[in-house]
C-alpha cells in the first residue's frame, strides 16, 4: 500500500511499514509513495517522491534509482520483458531492468497517467490520449475530442471499452471498436462526483468508480449503486474521498481513501445483513431487539426497548409506535399477528396487552384487574384452541384472552385447579397440540383437553429442564429444542429422551437465547457469544462472531424469526442480523500459510545479520541451520486470507521432535526451546474462516548443529583418548604394582633390620638392668670392707675393685640414660633451683679424682643467679658427662674448669680443659652416637650424643671449641626463665595440705540443748572452725536448708527432735548424707552406742568427753575428707566408692556419672539440665558436688568428659577434632585449650606420653 508516510505491507493480521532511513542504504528511497507495479517476473517496483525503487523480496531490502527528472514517479507500466515505462513528473521514460538505469525519454506532452493493457500502453497527456504499441514501438495520438484538455486520473479497459476517469470532467467510456464515446457526469448520470480518481472491476464484472464523494458501482446491466461514508453505519466507507481501488486474488475489493485509511469488501463478508436503527432518535433502545415477526406485507414487526419498530425492506426505513402513540410500555416482549383480522397483539413489560391496527397504527390497551402488576407483563402470545382465543405467557403464569370480548381468564387443569404461578417466557406447540411452556423455573408440557390443560409426563419432574430457566423453545418434526443458560437440549417428542450440547461439544457459549431450524434441518442458535450453526448431518457446530459480519455477539432471548422465504432473523443488543442459509456460500479458498518472522531469544532475525542464519527473507526460506547455542527460537506465521481473518486456524508440529499437532488461532507463533541437535521439519497448515483446511503445508527444515562434544570427530577423539588413557592407566597400575612390591620388600627388610636392632637394644638394655643389681650389691659390701681393712696392699686392691665397679655402674647407667633419651622417655620437668649450688655439688663429686690425677680443677659460678628454672636431672647428666669426658682427655698438670653465668638471656654452662683437644675433622661428628674420635681411649661413644639430645630437649644448644694439643671447651646455652617453658614442661610442685584460711574455714554445726555445753564446745572450736549452733534436731534440720557444714556434733537427748532421729534424717537426705556426724551422749551403754552408729553416725563419744580427743577426732575426720578430695583431684577417673563414704552418696555419684555420660556428646548440656535430671535445685547440686568432690557442678561435668577424652586418646583411633565433638565440646580449639589447662599438656602430647609410658613399662 502506497502512503505519504512509507510503504505498508499487510499480511492479514499486521501492518509492516517500510520507511526511508538516512543511515540505511537498503531502505526505500523516499517515504512519499506514488505508485506500485509488479512486473512480469513478479518483482515489485515503487514510484516514490524522488525516484524508482525496487523491492528485493529475497532479502527484504530496496534498490533505489534516482529519477532522471526532478520530481516523483507517478506511474509505472511494463514496456518490454526487460523494460519499464515510467511517468516522471509529467515526462515518460524507459527503464532498463537488466542494466538498472533509465535509457530513453518519449517526446510527448506532459503526462498525467499511463495505463497498460496487453500490448498497448495508454498515455494520458495534456494534449490528449496517446497509445504505444510495445511490439511495434509505435506511438500515436488518438482522436477523441471530448478528452481534449481533460486531466485524466485513471483508465481501465473492459470488453473493448476504455473507461477513463478525469479530474473534474467526470467519467468517459470509449468503445474501441466503433470509437463511440460516452460521457458521464453528475448532471446526466448517478455519478456521485465529476472528480474520478480510480477505476476497477470486481469478481461479478461490476465497474467500481472511486470519486472524491464516494463510490459508484455499475453492474453488468448498467444499474448504478452508490456507497458513501456514514458515521452511523459501520459497514459504509470510512471516508468519501476514494484514491485507489484494487481487486485481489480472492475477488475482494480494497478501497484506499484520502484520510480514511483502507476499506475491504468481499461478497462472503456480506453473508449477514445488519438491520439497525442508525438514524432514529432513540437508536440505542430501538437496537435492543427482544422480538421479531413479519406481516403479510413482508414488513418486520420488532419488539425493542424503545417500543415497536416496523421495518420496510423496500424502503429500508423504520416506523415506530411508542408510548407517545398509546403504548403503556416501550419495553416490548412479544408480538402476535392475528391470521384473520390482521390485528397486531403486543405484550410488554408491565404494559398489558395492546392491540395495534396494522394500517392506522391506532393502539388499544387491555389490562387485567387482578391488582398484580406481573399479570400485565406479557412475554409470550400464541393462538389458542379457537380463533377467538389467545394464550398469554405472563410473569404469573398462563392466561387466556378472548379477541371478541377482550376479556382475560385463568386457565385450569382437568381437575379444575388453577395452574401454578410461573414466570413464563416462551410458549410453543408441537404436532400433537401439546403446549411447551418455558419459565424462569423450568419447562412444563401440557396436553390440551378443550379449555382445560393436563400436565404431560414426557419430561420427568426430576429432570434438570424442570428446574432451570428456559430462554427459547423450537419444535421440529422429531425434536423439541430448548435453549437454556446451561446449553442446548434436544427432547425426543416421542420417547422424551434428552441430550445436552455445551461448549464442550463446540457451542460458542452455554447461554442459548434463540433457536431456528432452517430448511435443511440445520439449527441456527443465538448466544451471548455470537451465532452458532449446528449441522444435522455431521452434528458439528460452526461459530460466527461480529468479525463475520453479524450485528453483535450479544443476542437476546426469544428474539428470532424465520420467514417463508427462508430468511432468518436474530435480535441482539445492537440491531438485527439477517441471513438466508440457502445463499450462505462457503469460502473454499484454502490458504497456504507463510512464515513472516523468525525470532531467536526474542530478537528478530533478518537476512545476513550477525547470526548468519537467514540469507533471504524467512517467507522465502526453506531451511535454516542453527548453532548449538541458538536452540531457542520462535517462528511467526500468517495466511493471506482477508475474509474474517481472525477465524483462520493454524496447526503446526515439529517433525522429528514431536508427533502431535498444535492448533492455534490467536498467537500464530510456534516456539521451541532447548532443541537437541538434529534435523527437524516444521510443518504448518491452515484452515480458512469456514474451517476448511488447506492441503498444502509450509515446510521449513531446521538443522540444529551439535555442540563440539557431540560431533563425530570429538567422539572419535574421545574413544582414542579413552583407549590411550586405558593403556596409560594399565601401564601406570603395572608400574605401581611393581613399585608397591619393591616398597613392600624394602619395608619388610627395614622392619626386619629394625626388629633385629630393637632386639639388640633390648638385649643390651636387659643385660644392663641385670648388671645394676649385682654391681650395687658389690659396691656396698666393698665400701664396708675398705673401712675395715688397714693393709695398704689390700686397701689398694680394694680401691682398684671399687674404682672399676663404679666405672662399670656408670657405664650401665649411661646406657640406660641413652636408651631413655632415644625412646623419648626423658621428659623435661623444670623447676626453680639454685644453679650455683647444683654446679658446686657436681664439681665436688670430681674433686677427689682431680687431686688423685694431679689436675688443676677449678669452678667459677659467682655470676650465676641464685634461682634459675631448669630440670636438675638433665643438668646432672649433662655436666657429669662433660666432666667425665674432660678428665678422660686431660693429663696431670693440665687444667679443667667448670663455669656458669648468664649471657644474652641464656644460662651458660661451660666445661673447659687444656687436654688433648679434638681434630677439626672430628668436631662435627663427636655428637653422633657410638662415635669415638680417639681410639686410644676406651668408651662407649654415647656420652656426648646423650648430652646433645638432652640439651635439645631442654630447648638449648651445645657447641665445642677445640684445637688439637691445646684443649677443648664445651659450652651449653639453656633458657632459664619460667616463661620460656610450657606449662606441661613444668614440674608439679608437691605442697603440703593447705591450712584452712579464713575464707576456707570449715563449718561445724553443734546441736545441743544444754547451753553451757553448747557454749563450751563452741568456744573451744571457734579458733579453728566456723561454728553454727542449734538447740534441737528440728532447728538443725531447718538450718541445714540454708547452710552446708563440713561436720555435725549432736547430742542424743533433746526436745522436739532427738539426736538419733536428727542423725537418721541427715543421713537419709541426699542433700546432707555426706556430712560426717559425731554423737556426744551421756548414754554410754554398748547397745546405745551401736544404735547411734546404726543411724549413720561417724563416731560416738560418751560424756563426759575429752576436748583434746574430740578435736583430734574432728581433725582426723576432716583431714580424711580433704585427703579424699585431694586424691580425687589428682585422678582422672571418678570412683564413687573411693570418694563417698555412705551408699547414698555413692548412688548419687553413680547417677551423676550416668547422666553426664548419657549427655556426653550434647554441647548444650548445662548445669540446669543436670539439676533437672538428678531432681535437685541447681544450688543444692552445686553444694553437694563441692562437698563430695571439692569441685563445682560444671567442673564435675568437665572431669567426666576429660575421662572419656583420655580413654579415646589412649585408644589412638580418633583425631583430636573427633574426640572434641564426641565429648561434647563446641569446637576442637576450646577442647584443646581446656585439656591443656587441666593436664598441662596438649591432647596430642598426652597421647604420645601415654604411649611412651606404656613402652617403658614393657622395657622395665
């Protein structure tokens, strides 16, 4: 379509506009489109305001050619197979299609129009009409005087008659055979305007003439018809100024207007005729049509919301009868035309019964006098049993009206009873004279017996039709058809069998208003969603909407009628729809669907864009190839069917991906996502507006390429890689197996060597242990003998034996010490000592030897601090070995010096001699095990190795400075401050049992009714203990609820509660049973003492008693208790039998252990939960635990957890983290910190130490 704002293309659903773009060379040359032409090769040429454009339908682009003369190209025709003739602003040029250029100008006057028909091109100029023969290339002027000076706008040749439209000169017709001219103007013909712009011919051979004042149509018989614009008639032209007319392949006519857009006409779009009250004053109410009938003069009598409308088909005009003419109500519901007198009987809402004279339109109103207004609301009228009787359906039931007497009467049943009150909407009569009455509350069928009625049983009282609203009833020879809000029902007139039809069967809506059976027994059904046709042959529904030309989709109840000619009328809210099924031609055009758009990830794809999918327009594409990442696509399609296009139906499927067809008549889009790689065929077929499916499918082949990992070459490479990998794995496993065998052999050899070495060491150590006992037994008697023998020779011999015995014992001890160091059983335990005293003591041990050997032996420890932190055992072994080594290599007259000082934050101990010295090549090896630098001196070769090992354990260093022949100096540097060592490396200080401080003073409860004795005991003990007193057992019991003494002293004979009962209650209460009780009583008999002890007393003293003995007993009992607690604190395991004295406390501790162990892994286990489970308050539980174990409840819980942790550590089966969670600690770090705080070592060190202790025990 050519417009002033670009080129438009319409596919039946959407417009696509092509406009010029300065940035796109392939856009159309100009937006002012003047002419369109399709050449003999089906190529589109466009005349624009600046030149000629060619549309490349393959690519959807344009090629533009500037016109040779300034101005637009207004006309285009085919001059030759490869040439065009164009009108360029009044000048005519030839255009070479092959070479794409303008070649020649025809020298003729200014041209207004060119038209081609066959081999002749008609050229309209200011000098008349010229013809150009495309074969002979002959150009000549035709002699038509009437055309001289006319401005020709369009030409059309039909049956040797050339029709010519002019600008202001009217219409000309030239008979090309006899040259006769006919001139039509507004003055001599029905031509609506002398300004004729366009000419065309329709499918019936009728000439369409477009003017500035509407459209004229001349049929084959020469009859003229006018079509103009009417704002009240939607079927009229949109605007009178017609600029162009085109007939399409479907015989539809397209009419372009100046400012009214595009109009389309097709004969099949006019299958329905609309009858409306467009020009009436009250058109809206008149268009609401509730009833339709026809009189003998073929006039329609219509019941509307605006009164009675009478429509004359011949005049296409309405007459109206309203309340102004005598009607009591304009809301007309029923009209009946009497067959004999021709009077019109009209029923209305609250309007009574009106009789209208068909000629004079005089109105007479008759109303009932019952006082019930609903009696005068008449919805249905039909003839009664006689010609003088009418049956009326009212809102109160059936009534009878006598047309002679004009009297209303009630209708009774056969038994004489009144009919039930029902709001009757419709009445019908079947061939058996039965009355079918439809009301708001159901359907009832009556059999007429004279003036009486009897209810028929054809429809069961329980049937749904007896209880729902009835909108319409139509009787056919075999069936009664009933319209309801629940669909369409058929009732067999003989058997009464019913059948229901709903939207599930194809109805457009379940709200059925009107039913008409045509002459082919097809049913036409009005609903609130259009019109339906039920085909009695195939029992299928076909639906029509306002897109098909009906007046409205919203029809009304009881508004339907069929004339004797077969015309069917349906009333709606917007007028009447009229049609005749006999002339209801189907659309047999079966369109082939076309693809209009390809979208990838919701982005339109165009030819030769960066996706490289399309190389031409999608409608011309037969196959596309998608890369692996382009598998989400949508294809849009349409059909070139412009007759009720919204009713076109599409079906599509992707062959190779699915087997079912998808049916669609709305979106027109086939979408697919995540398509696997492969080749598919998209099949699309379409059905036209009448449901006729086309046989030709549009097929698009879609190929989705595989991902690189799905390609054949990748699969081949994968197989090769797997095979190669299998070979490599096999070779690797084979090599691994060989290596494992070699390693296993090496491990076996190493293990065997290690076992042999271990056996050697064990044997050596065992012998060493065995030697110590006899050596000790030799040394002691030997020393006694030395003291008793005076003989010098004997003394010398004994001294020789003693020296070698000591030497042998020293060697044995040295071996044992080395073994200890080697196995890790030497544990560093530092403590504050006087280092100068220790070194002096070690120095003195060698003084006698130095004197004997004549060696100048010195010590220098004045600079050594008095208190340093070290392990004295380590220092003893280190210094002894160094001094022994120095004496071994120092000769008479030479020097040995032991010195100690502090330098650079370290304690420095050195042993220097002026002996033989050590050669440089031996200095790095002398600390190696079993190494001897001088083979002339006997020794084990392990002394210096042990010294270095102990220095390292003491976090220190040892180095040697020596020159051969000048002597050696061994220097040891050790940290000496307490903070230089870990807590686990510090020796546990054994302290005496603490003397109770005032804060720790034990509490004693004295229960004595005698004040003097009570005061005496209190005075005697007050200096050592905190004293509580009570006068009797009950007072003491009350006091124990708030106090927890460490011991109770009680008398026996007391008021209110005696001592035995008090003792019994104390020992039976879980809160107090742990408190020791001493009974002081004047009852001294053995059985009395036994009774007191039986009640749980810990001791029994007779009065009078010795205070010193009592103090001793108190001291012993409390000391025993403190020792038990101290013992308990030193142990890991909780042993109730060793902690608790009585069975009740033992049971308590056992239960406490069980509860904690049960919640061992529970990180949320608290003292509150503990107290609840053991059935004590939290405070009492704390006091009880403190009394029994010396620990708080929380410390007791931790002790049990640590006990379990130690067991798990000893098993060496779990990691530290696992043990932390298994013993209820929140995090491993918290467990480690708590463990170290309790045991002075890390959990890992504890496990290693335990393993070492086990090993030493085995060695010993």
